[in-house]
């Protein structure tokens, strides 16, 4: 069995593993692109933050318009009122994000701070409460929760200066981690495809 298939687990079928072998170059290219974009976001976090705000604005606006169209076409469907409200809220949120992206960036940063605080506290309590069931793993959950609180503390301590770069920096870090993971996955796929036995079928 190839190294790639071993890393994917026994439940992955041979056709899927073979497809991953054959397209490892696409994973590598995507990983490199994400890593480069992430490094760019880390270097210029303000632009990355504004780009994130604009992206979310268009995402909400388009999703709201599509949802509104489908909702109006199904007026007699159950939950029509809630669906209509949801679509209108998405449109309004998208319009606000696009109308003033810099102000939206500041708002999103406050939301990010709140998320880190709530998520960090929740993970800490969850890890402590279930430390017996999560033996060997609850410590990592605890550290994860503490890291969330530390990040929130760093952003709060740097206010108001951090409002313009915190979101972009975190987006960049996330892209770099995602890109490097894909690169590692691609090399694992390539190694599985070019193992000591010849042919993809033999490697599986």
C-alpha cells in the first residue's frame, strides 16, 4: 500500500487514491498560490483586510439576491416570512460591507475579537469538563482555547491601531497554513505515485 493511501486511512477507495496520484500537480499549484497570497496578506494586511470585507460584501449581496428570487417564487412555501427576512438581511449586510469597506473592516475586526473570546472560553471549559473522555487530547484543546484568548488580548491591547490590520494578518496566516498543508499533501501524492513499483495500480 502506498504512503499516500496509508495517510488517508483505510476507508479511502482505490479509485480516489489513484485520482489523487494523477492530479498531485494541481494540489501543489493550489498550495503554492494560497501560500503566496497568504504571505502577501501578511506583508500588506490592510489590503488583505479590505479585500476580505469586499469579498464578504459581494458574497452576502449575491446570496441575498439569489435567495430573494427563489423566496418570491415560492410564496406559498412554509417559512416564507423567515426566508424573506433572511434574504433581505443578507442583501442589507452585503450593501453595507460594499458601501464602506474600511468601516466594515473595523466592524469585522470587532466581530473577530468577540469570536476569539467566546470560542476560546468555550474550548477551555469543554476541554476541562471532558478531560477524562478526551485523554491525551484535552491538553491540546486547552492550548487552542488559550491561544484564542491570547490573540484576542493582543488585538484589544493594540486598539485602535490593530483594527486596520488584524483581520488581514489572520487571513494571511490561515492562507499560509492551508497552502503549506496542500503542498505537503501534493508531495505525499507524488511520492505515492512514483514509488518503487511501476504504475499507479502497482503503487496502490
